């Protein structure tokens, strides 16, 4: 499983695309929003946590179809399926690799982009913490969606239609926690709820994703 | 006679063909009088005027929209556990009706909201969760439409339905939290049922019964169509195998 993780990370680094693309997309979204809503500092700092969360979510979505698609096309997914590790483990490792190359960089970049959006001072910490806890759920849910659509020729658009509704609870709690934390209120309730969604997704969704993969490899 | 016997489409077709006219008849004799009673023979409500009468479409369709998703969850589970071939077709048939009911509930709600609240749309928890439910229906139906092989499509959509149900419930509570937690005092209460007087409640009950029967009739018709489509697909595949 570690070998698989290292392989996926290497592929992501060397083949280009996924790794930098998500970050660049995140940067562009954060740059575009002030053009759309105007440069007033007060408005920007109020909507900054929400915009950063939506931006991170969309950036995460961009690279989802690469989780299984390439391996499915060149046949290595079939080999992985016959390997002595369970399918659930493969899904988990793939989601972890996806998180390491998109979720983690997004989390690290978000406080910096927050400065662009005139985020208040405790906000940098809160956006970092909420994204750190929330993005694993985004990767895991995304891996489930990718497993559903792996057999399809043009699954990209369908994938976003399937995955975005599933992202709603994570987004609500994540953005809520970040907003409350920035405003100086207690953010523990939404933070714990989001942590619960992340933990539940990591515990249960590999089984659903593995079931979908088995159907698609049949 | 057990549920499992009707996993055989032939048996299901035979029984549903016999039952269908009765269901349609029952639906007609509940829904039509219920609507006429509700629209023409109830008084105008104070503060509501005539707009109260939209309740006879709005409430039953909203109830059905939620309950149809629950039915899809149950039928999907039955397919996954026992590979009950009619069950999963019924889920697919129900999705189409469910999404229609959701749209009807949203539109009638908007039409009702304009004179009552002064707005077609508010980010009220209930309204928002219905919009989310609509998105879930769309995703489910899009997945059905995208996959050619009927058995693969059935498996994948069933998995999606189960996972989606969990997230739909999560979203419902997240949305509740989101709007009541921060923006205090949402003054729009949609808990009308407890405040509805009998004058409106009796025709409403009749309409709800009518909508349930309407759904039953439609889902039977649609399931029969789906089963015939699967049969067509299989015949088509067999024909092509012969040529090859």
C-alpha cells in the first residue's frame, strides 16, 4: 500500500497537471472574486472564508477524475484489483494520494490567499484549521464519485453533478466554522460536525467506492 | 405469494397489468373530488385569501417528493441485497416522478411565497433542503442515463442512492444549522399542519391520498415501461450477437 502511495505521488508530481493545476485554479478564483464583487475591504473580509472554502472545493473537484481514470485506461487498475490488498485499501490510498497533492497544498495556500481577500487576523488560522480537517472528506467523497464514473467515456461533467451535492454538508459546516472563528465566536460545534463527516467518510466511503469499482471492473 | 416471486418480471407484469386499472380508478375518485372540494368549496382564509388553495397541490407533492426518495432507498437496498430485478426498475421509475414532485413543490411554493412572504425564494432551511433534494434527484437520474448496460447502471445507481441518502439527511440538518444558527429568527414558519382547521384539513387529506394513488399508478406504468425497455435491450444485444 505504501508502494502504491509512493507511485501515485510520483505520477502526480512528474506527469504535471493535477498538482499545480488545482493550486493555480484556487489562486485564479480568489483573484476573480474581487473583480466580481468590487474591491471594498469590508465586503471582501466578510465573504473571504466562504469564498476560500468554495474555491478550495472547486479546485478539489478539478482533479477528481484523475484518481482512477488513468489507471483504468491503461489497465493498471485491473492489476491492482487482483493484487493481494483489498479494494477498500486501494481506494483509501488513492484518496490519500489525492489529498496529499491537492487538499494539503490548498490548505497551506489558503491563509496566504486570505491576505489577498483582506481576511481578519484570526481568520488565517481558522481557514487553515477548517480546510485541514475538511479537505480529507472532500478527497474521500470525490474518490467515491470517481469510482462511480470511472467506466464512462466523458464522466467529467457527470462527476461534478454527482459529487457537488455530496459536498454540501462539508461545505456548510466548514464555511460556518471558518466564518464563526473569524468573527471571534465559538466555532467548536460546526468544527466537530465537520470532523464527524470527515471521520465518517473515511470510515465508510471506501466500502461504497470499492463496491462501485468492482461493478465497473466486471 | 411473496415479494420475491415478483422478482420475475413476467409475474410482475401479469399482476401489475391487472391491478393498474383499479389504482387509476381509485386515484381518479379521490384526487378529482379532493381537488374540486379544495378549490371550490372551502372558504377563503383570513390573511391568505384564495392563495390558501395552493396547499392542495403544494403539501401533497412535497410529501411525495421526500417519500419517493425513501422508497428509492428501500428498493435500491433490495436490489443490492437480493438482486430483485423489478425492484431496481421501480427505483428508476420512481426517480422520474420524484423529481417532478420536487419541481411542483418548489414552483407552487414560489407562487405561494410571492403574495404571502413578498418573495419567491428565501434561503429558509426547508426551501434550501428541497433544492438540495432536487440536485440529488438530478445526479441519480444523470447516472442512470449515462450508463448503457442496465445491470451496471442498476448497481452503480443503487450505491449512489444509499450514499446519497446519508448525505441528503446530513444536508438537511446542516442546512437547519446553517440558517438558524447564524441568522437568528427566521420568521417564516412552515409548520402549517398543526394550525390548519378541519375545513381545509379534510380535503387536504383526500388530496394527499389522491397523490399517493397517483404516484402508485404512475410508478406501475413507468416500471412496466422500464421492464419492457430492459427486455428490448436484451433482445437487441442477442440479435447483434447473432450477426457477429
